[in-house]
C-alpha cells in the first residue's frame, strides 16, 4: 500500500500516474540541450526546458498551463480522481499529491552518480511503514527535489497564496496574545515586577509578515535547497521543517547578504518567529502556515498547536521581568535572575536540576541545565497558556474526535499530539554532540517531553499514573501551579 516511483505499487496509483513516465523517460534520454546528467547544471537545464508542455503532460492534459509558474486544473474528473485516491477534499492534500507526481517525473533527470541520488530515489527497503496509507505522499522526497521545481511551482504560487490568506492567520496570533496576557496577569501579583510594561508591549505590538522576495528568490533558491540535508528514512515531518526553515527570516537574511552558512542547523526550531525588542515588532514567516500534514477537513484543529507554539514561545520574550532577557546581538535569550524574588530563583533551580539530570543515551552525555536554562524556561512557560487558548478557540468542538488511523483520540489529546509531532526530528550523533557541547538549547526530544512532564494536565488527559516517566511525582513549574 505504499507509493513507488517505479516498479509495482497500488494499481490505482499507477493508473493515476498516466503518461508522466513515458514523457519524462523520453526527455531524460534525449534532450536538445544535451544529457541531463551534470549535477551542477541539471537544475538549470530543466528550467530552460518547456515547462508548459511538461506540466500539461504531467497532469494528464487535465490542466491548463497559463505560464511557466501557473497551473490551472480544468477537469472535474481529475479532481474527483485525486480526492478519491486520497480520501479527502482538502486542497492542501491535493497540491501535495501533485508534488509527489512532480517528484516521480523528475527523478529520471537526476545524475546517476551524484552523491544524493540514492537518497532521492524511492528505496523499496523503506516505505514509511509507520505512516498511514493516506499520508503516502512522501514529504522527504518532495522536498528533496524542490530545488528542481521551485521556480515554476513553489515560490511564486506560495508567496501569492499565503499573502492573500495572511488575514486568516491573525486569529491564531490574536488568541496567543490574549492567552499570554492572561497568563502574565495570573502570576504578576507575586512573581512579576512590572506587569504593566509587559501588558503595554503586548497591546502595542506591531505584527508583520515575512515571505521571500520573489526576484531574489529566483537567484538563491537552488543554492538554498542544495544546502538542505536530506531527511533520514522514517521521519517525514522533518523534511517539511528543513525546507521551510530556509524561508524564515534568519536563514533568508544570511542568504541575501551572502554571509553565514546556508546549511541547516539541524533543528526543527530553526523555523521560528522573530521578536524585535527595539521597535516592539513581531514577524510571522508565512512559511509557518504552509501545511506539512494531510488531514481530513474535520481535523484542522490538529494544525493549531504547531503554529501557536512558535508564536507563543517568541511572544514570551516580550516580558523581560519573567527572568528572560532577549539579547539580539547574541540572537538568543539569556537568563537574568530578578533580584529579591525567591520564587523565581527556586523555579529556575528546579529546572536546572531537572535538565542536568538527563543523560542522552545515544552519546552517554548529560545536558547542561544551567546554560540551556533560558531556552528551557521558554519551552516550559508557553505550554499551559497555549493549551488554554486551544481549548477556548475550539470550545464549540469540545467533543470526541477521531483522527484517521489514531482511533479513539480525544479532542484534548489532539493538542499534545500536534505539539509533539510538530517538533519531532531525527538528529545524527555528530549534530547532537555539537548541540550538547554548545549548550545553548536542549535536544528537541527533551524540549518536548520535559515540559509535558511538568504539565499536570498532560498526565491526567492521557491517564499516566503518578510516578511514571511522563507524570513524575516531582514537577518543575515555571512561576505558577497548573492544575
């Protein structure tokens, strides 16, 4: 039941593929521009080829190609066919399925001896067997060949689409601001020196959006995508964050200026919002709202925690009195213990001990709870208010939901599932060792699990008995108790 780019596979998927193979194989064997086997030139030669003819054939003549970057599906039968195959009416699912077909068609153009060829081809030994069948559109391979298709299918349509829909995302941002405002207010009487300043900043915060400049993107996209390491087998979500992190502010600024390393930092946290304390502005990368998952339309709340976590975590920097001071020169948060506040000091001490007692089994190394404290505080502080914001936003839907292939999942559990899946990654030992030695932040696994261990409602909702790993008897709460 898994997709193959060659050989046997689901018959209905083969029928949907149509004449794509014959077209792409023919072009790969003989081209007016010569063999497409040079890894340094293959992307550009492809882009010089007739995209309208290629896309028309790719979509089985069910699409009208109006330009090199615009494809309009014109056949109702084509859409019905895809919806039936994918069992959904979601437009984002259909677009990602088209991306899978693009990936298959372009595979034959890749250089046979290039170092990345083995990872780009679909390997029958791995089939993402842990993923449900309806998620068979492989994100890893789609993102891997994005460097070949980004001119015609990614940047222009992506920027245009998300710019038009940006207003639809403001409700999520507003909900997070409201939740954090209430959260700060709850513990301000005993734990915060100047709640009024935090409240003022949140109220006057200037919201901005960020998307790559299209003219600059045309010159940089191949370089950026070439620098993205391919995702290890079995971790489809990571491919999404690898690619999207390069259309976030920090990576894009480095690319435009030509400074810094375009290579991925090996963390899903690279996809982040940006708060500028100097002008009190908050920047949302439009890439944050590019859906990574294929859901049925009834499960859209599954997307909220992934987005709101990144918003809320950056918004926590608005309030320096909570012990965190954002240092723009060092590009990360630093811990500054407020004088005369024993409660904050006790909470910080608890977190330091908790993280310092964690041993990373892959390397038999312990984490530095002190140097990672600022980031650990941010990870722990945002979870409770975001959970309440999620419940309030979907109060009309507080009922039992069933997500495909996750039978009997309660609505309240959806928040934690999305939160955890949105931050999963597969880091190799070398990158993991560098992260631990740098001491700036904890590995993603512990940035997810430890805040959940400290959040009482998680253990109750999932029925974790007291004293078990995800519901320890000793919890570290950040400046307030969460029942």
